């Protein structure tokens, strides 16, 4: 049921929002073809109780949507637990798996999450059916069901029972006591005690009766055959810690080692103390959310990409001081407390109940966090909101950096619109918003279970030219010895491996078998004052090789050319301080003519160029703008026309590509950011770069050096950037285990073109790989339904460029240009066109330099590319 507004009602609502300066978001639209119906609607008359999405357990390329039914009317048909798995086949949703579990009187709002708690690579769905307890019929019912993927590429979850149904792989009553009214309301999976194993953490919505308030559970295994061999352990709960005096817990958040439990009066805090290996109950904070609590809205996320997580949460209960709103909470170590700021005021829309549910992601792939949530009794009814962060790092507490908009409303009367998810369910790069009501809703014809509404995002999406490819490689183990914090690596012309470290006592040289040949611990050179001085090679900033095979070593204040035969000094040059006073160099980069490019760790720019003939600095290149102000290395193309420094910004970030035609000026000509599906390519710090395997193939050392050990290190990789065919791929670092560190800090290739050595920074070792470098891979030139949108030419341009596209049939076409704020700056085509190739000239004389996105819309097809205006 779609619940359309009458003409009079629309005028009233439209006028009201005009007065408030807010319009319904025009970039979002319901897609009736993607709407997910309530499965077995004749049985599931209470609607849906929960949903999780965003995974692809069977690896078929289709996003999974799991839903569980809801008991709202206490009808017999609603009291059985039914779980369904949906997939979108391109034209319609299919139920590809379902299961029923017989419990006695299922209740409302089951908890639900997903993950891989036993680490066997097979995804699991966790469901918390809420049960009535009865001394005779149901003294201690299962409160947790776990269905695990078969892991064989099929849609099967759980254990077949022979009748077409599937049983859970694991169940738990959570408590061993009978007749305890314990009702998990929200699940979170996290390794909170840093033991290398995830725990299942839950909030209890009947805490005033059960006394639990929360629980932390672990399990040793989820058995494939569901034989009951697993052991669930409750590691801690509210009874253990003497938690009393609080209300029922309707939400929780886990930030660091602390659990935050929200209710209508206060926020209780439970911490795992890693020093004492004990759980601690901290004093509650009554100021959090002004006593309004949260209804499953809390999201723990790094909002601004500074490697520090925050809690993003909305107020829920009926009255709240200052009105409803969205809050950002951060941990303040000084006061050992949460400190928050109300960043979005929701009082124009919410005067009774507030925020329901929540999900975070990057809908339009613009690198800015989106927070989507629902409502109850809002004006307009069934309002779904999108909040987006617009600021830079460390500005999350400024309300001016946040925007809010209503992206949908009035789907039906009534309802509690708090079941939400963000996922990519189709072939478009942007995310879809999925939402529904957890209770039946309706209009003129009465209430009925609500389907899952799917909102398409139709605004501009930033995509790049890069196509992801798979790289075939084998990790062969650790090479050589454990050294210091490795900060440079190079292979000489005899395939000997040179390793430099930060804080070690020498540069160590190994033969190809990993046997140490010699060390270079110090050199005798002339100081700037003219006297002889000994320089100890203990603080390496990078190693490289010139075209003659000589070794280039850099550390604070100096670049040295070493003889590869014995490590003796051939030449050296002192590094002048940059504007910030830094003399600490980036890893040197060398072009095919032997020119050596040296930037700065702090400030990056300028890049000084060493003439190979005189071994003196003869040129200084200013890079402006910068993608980041810190790096550890840089690289240049073989002809010296392309220059890419690293970027130590945490999280998703860009690398700027600087280009030249005169070897004097190096403006930004491109950036490495998103691929052709809109996916971010660089997800943690790009510390340094190397070039090998081809003149246009660069390798980024991606290292989460700001993060902790173990799971924080899983993004560590060598990222290949092949500028010849605009493909990229990953060589992942070894499994870090529970607490290990695997960050790469440079890589080098042996003469066989396959043996690759990677310097590990925080583990002090060298990894050895065998890599098949995909130098000849051709890009996949698939088009969408015959439509083509080509890269503009020239690009970059000033101020005129041409955009070429192809239409397989005659139809209405729009070609528009957007800036990176999503604002439309030009409409180039808005008319009916015949089939065939078309070329449109775009004159950007009235626009500022920058990156723009051009979008082609024709029928149901939307294609986009980016272009760079340089004036």
C-alpha cells in the first residue's frame, strides 16, 4: 500500500516545509519494482520484526536481505519464528531460502545481526526470538538462534531437517535458570576484550524484571551439522556486576572496550579492563541524550576519517529537553566519560516520539558519511531522514557541518518506521535505502503488514575510471631475520635484498636465499661545516635504486648513494629544510634518466630534484593542493611526467596525481579515489609508493598504522595502480592473528618479475610473495544495455571539452554536470535524441577549477564519469 497524499494535504505539507526551508529530497525515489513484499503474507500478519542486509554469503554477486517475522497481534500464525532470505534477480525479489523454528509464543521485536563469530569463513545470521516464559510449557526457551551459511555457494543456511525446513546450527537459552523474563533487544558482534574472538553483546528490554540489563557471550564453535557440540559462555551480565536502578535497555553501543547501555533515564557503562582482565561497572551518566534514550539508533563509526570512532545516536522517548535531535558522542579520557553535542535539531518534525532505528554508509559515494533513520508519529508521518556529515577531520561537533533532509514520507498512516538498512541491491554504484515499519500500518482500508520500501538514489555519484582486477599471488613466508621497524627495501641488480629500518643499527643486505651478506652501519662523510663526521644509518626513511644499479638511502637530513657491491659511499647530499623546518625525507623516487625526487615527511612539498650527474639539488617543485600533509614516500613515472606522494589520512582518502609537460610545473591532473563502481580504492593510510612491473604500474603500501593489532590490520595491502589500462587490485598482507601488525612500508621486485619482497613496519620482518603482475590485462568494456558514456576529451581541460555518448535507441536524454557538492552547474542536453553516437561540447568558462561529474540519463539507465577543469 503506497498511501498517496490528497491534493489538499500535499499543499499543506509542501507549504509547511517551504516555510522551514526544507524540501523533500528530490534525489531519492521509491522503486515499485524493487519493493520487497512481506513473505507468506497470510501467515505473517504481524509484519516484519527485523532485517539485516549488505552481505553476500553465497558469493553469487547478489546482495542478501534477511528478514524475520513479527508477532504483533498474538495470532497463532504469528507466534512461530520464520526467517527468509531475499535476493534481487534484476527484475524482482526472490525468496531463495527460508526456515521456521517452533518456539512457544514468539513475542515482539526480535534482535538480529550477522557476522562470523567462529571465524570459519562462513557467514552467520543471529536471531533473538523473544519468548513468553511459562513454568509448564516454556520454562527456559531458546533466546538465540544461529543459522550458518553452508559455504558451498548455495543459498542454504542452517541444517536441513529432511522435510524441506532448516534448523539452526546453534541455539542458546542464554540463562540456565527457568522462568527468567530475559529479552535481548539488540545484538552487536565485537571482540570487546581483545582476545582474538568476537563476542555477542546484547541489551535487555526486560531488564527491570530479569535484572540482566545486558549480556556478553562467546562460543567456541558453530557446528556445521548442528550437533550441539558447541559451548556458549556468558562472560558477564548485569547481575554479575550488581547493576541496579536502571530502566529497560532499548539500545547499546560499544566504543573501544566499553559498553554503553541507553534507557529513558540514564546511560549505564560497562568496561573490560585489559590491564586487570576484569569487567568493571562504571558510574552511570544521566546527561547522555538528556534522558530520552535511544531505540536501536546508535551507530559506532569513524565519522570524519581521523581513526577515532564516535557514537552517532538519536533521541527516542516522548519528551526531551531542547527537543529531539541527533547527537555525536566522543570518549573524553580526562573525565572518563562520554561528551556529546547535539548536531542536528529534529524538533520541526518530531514533537512526541523521536528517532527509530538507524543505519550508516555512503549512499552517493562522495566520501561523506550518511546516517539514515526512521520515525514514529513524525510530521509528515512515516518520515525517513538522511543526515550527512559535510566537515573535515576533527569537526564533528560543529552543527554547521551537518545537513538533514526528509528522503521519504507518508508511505502509510501510523506505523513505527524503524527497520532500516543501506545496501547495493542492483547494478548501480550508489546504495539503496531499505526501510519498513515494525508494526502494521495503513490508511483508509485499515492496517496491514508493511513491505520493505526501497529508495533509489538518483542524484550524482562520483565514480572513477579504475576497474578492479584480481591479482594472482602466493604468500611464501617471512624472509630473513626480524629487524627493527622496517622503513625501506630495494633489490639490487644481483637480486640481493637491502633492508633499512627505523631505530635499528644498520642497513642489512641479504642474498636471494635470505642469508645475511653484510651490514652497513655507518658512513664517513663531510659535514656541512667541512669537518669529517660519522653518520649512522639507523633511521631509514626509504631505499631506492638508480638506473646504474646504485643504492639510494634516505634518512633525516641526508640522501646517500651507496655502492651495491659493499655499501661504500659514492655520493651524498644534505636536505634543506622546507617551510615547516622539516629535513626528514620521503622515500626517494627515481625516473629512467636517473633524476631523484625527494619530498618531505612533514608537509610533503616541495619536492627537490637531485641531478644524477652532480648529485646536487637543482630543482624544487611545489605541489599544490595536497591530498594530505603527511607521507612516508612517493613515486614518479619512468619519464618523470607523473608524480604521486603518499597520504597518511586515515580511512577512505585520495591520492593526488601531479602531471607535467614542461618538467617545471606539476599541477594536479587526476586523483586515485573511486573505481568505476563507485567503491573506494584506498581504505586506510597510503604510506608510501613503489613502481615496478611496468613503467606505469605503481604499488601503494596501504597500512593502518594508526590502528591497533589484529582486526585493525586487515586492510593492510599492496594496492596495484596500473595507469596503462586503469586497473587496480590488492595483494593482501598475511593474517595478523589476534594482535599482530602487518603494515607494509615499501616493496621491491626481483629480476624474475615475480618474487616480491615487502618491508613490514611494525613487525620488523620482510614478507616474501610470488606475484603474477597483470601487466597485459585489458579492461572490461561492458556497457549497460548498449548505452555508452565515454571519457571527456581533453581531460583535464581548460575551458572547453567534448563529451561523447552512444544511444541504442531514440529517447529522451538528459546530460547534466555537477560539482563535488552535488550541485548541478550545467544542463547540456534535455531533449529527445535519435539513436547513435552524439558529441556535446561543454564550455566551463564560468566555472572554477576542480573536479566535476557529468551524468547521462536515458530511460532507466544512468551513467556518470568525472572530469577535471584546470585553469
